[in-house]
C-alpha cells in the first residue's frame, strides 16, 4: 500500500548513472531527481538544497524521507524535512569508519539522533546506537541493502576478460596466476588534489610490486593523472587505467579480483564485503585493511607505511568463504516497506506527524 519511491539524489551525478544502469537489474523503476547541489558551496549550497527540497515536498507530499549517506547536503535536507513534519528514516544506521572524512561521522550521529526510525544491518551497528542512547524501539534490523543489490546483480554476470577487452586493457596480464587488484579510489577535485594524487599513485605503485592493478578511473581522475604527467609511469608499473566503467562492470571485475583498493569515500567497499572480497582503504597517510568476515567498524587505521605488510597478508590467503548473512534473501528493502506500511499510519493517528 506504499506509494512509488522518488529518489532525490544529493550526491554526485555518478549516482544517477548507477541508477539508470540498475534499472534493468532491479525489479521496479522509479523517478530520479538530482538537486544539482555543489557540496563545496557552504551556506549557498545549504540554502539551495532547502529551496529545491521544499519544492519537491510540496509537489509530491511524501509520507517519509529515507536518508542514505552522511553528506552535509543530506543532513540539511533531513533537518528541513523533519521540521516540515515529514518522518525521517535512517538507513544503514550505526556504521562508523576509522577513515571517515572530516564532519562525516558528526553528520551520521546527528542524522541518527534526528531519525524517527533507524534501519540497521547487524548487531555491531546496534551496539553503536545503543551507546549513543538511541531507544531500542526506534531501531529495526533489516539486513544490508548492498547484499540486496548483489543478490540481484548476480543474475547479470559478464566475463571480466570481456570487460577488460572493451576497456582497452591487455587481458593477459590480468588473467595470470597472481590475479589482479581492482582500484576504485579517485583523485578528488579540491585544492589538495595534486598532493593527494601523488600519494595515491605512489601507493598503487607499491601495490604493483606484488599484484597488477586495474584502476577504474572517472574523468576527473584521468585529467589529474595527465596534469601530473603520470600516465606512462603508471603503465610501466602495471597499473592499467580503465576509464568510464559501468557500475555492473566494476561489480563483475570485483568478483574475480584478489582484493579491492578504495579511497576514503569507500567506493565499492560495501559491495566488496557483500561479495566476500578483502579490501584496503588508501587514505591520507593511512591504510585500513577491511576483512569481509568482520563488521566495517571493527577495521582499524594503520600508518601508510604498513601498506605492503597489509597487502602481503591479503594475498597470502584465498578469500574466506563468507558466512551467509541472516537476511541474504534479496529482501531488506521489502522488510523496510512492510515496516513502513504498519508504522506510518500509527504516526499520523497519534498526531506525531501531519497527514500527507
């Protein structure tokens, strides 16, 4: 009995492209609206986000807002929705990362205190919320939505060799016994992009001493690599650039990779955990080993000098068979919908929220 879902994207345009690509994988299609907000814009961005979200709230009169992520814009929109009488629900609540960007963890804490209901994926995240003082009646264990997507994407497999060939990568290197590592870290567009780019490239060069790397790059990262004049050096070091790979292409490459190398944004990290692949976060001056058999918040940041030691530990073992999660049925979204169908009418009847 729930109305159709409207996706309001406050993040990058890349998320829109992912949504379009998954439209052939997921069972339902839904409208997708991008607020076109620059995260770096400060007060101007916040004012623009409120104005544009207000127009959407008036046009669609939603029954609830489901907050996914931890950006400044998402926090601004969630607070405005709350003040407008729209219930705010928090997905993947309680997740903490040892490499969180400045302000990201604070945003997550504020969102979880603001939310009328928090959906969690495991007991580790429940304990995080419990220590914050979030009442148990506001918390519901539903499973991980990344598992939900992987469950359906498994029906659309493509051979990694075909993907690499299409991307112009010499497949012989990456079908050897050593396998390959998939890198999804990007050089962020900021004042510090030059230094961060050099640090990331230096880390990847270290990695290739033990295993070749396929680097799934976006256009901004490719431009920065060319500005730094590192394209030839990367090729010599066995780092193959694979630009403009689609979301499902990266998923299929990740299935066959020895490990994932990601940046502080954690691109494809949840997917790696869902697929049972080990991962290494390459941050500013740190590396974080992420085991697919442990909750993400148990991962500990180590000095960047430990990179080769961490990599050796990863490559010394075949990926462990992941214990099948309790909710590995492609159904977390369905459980959220069933809960909302029962919970939302009670909120309106009790007068806690205005009728949509």
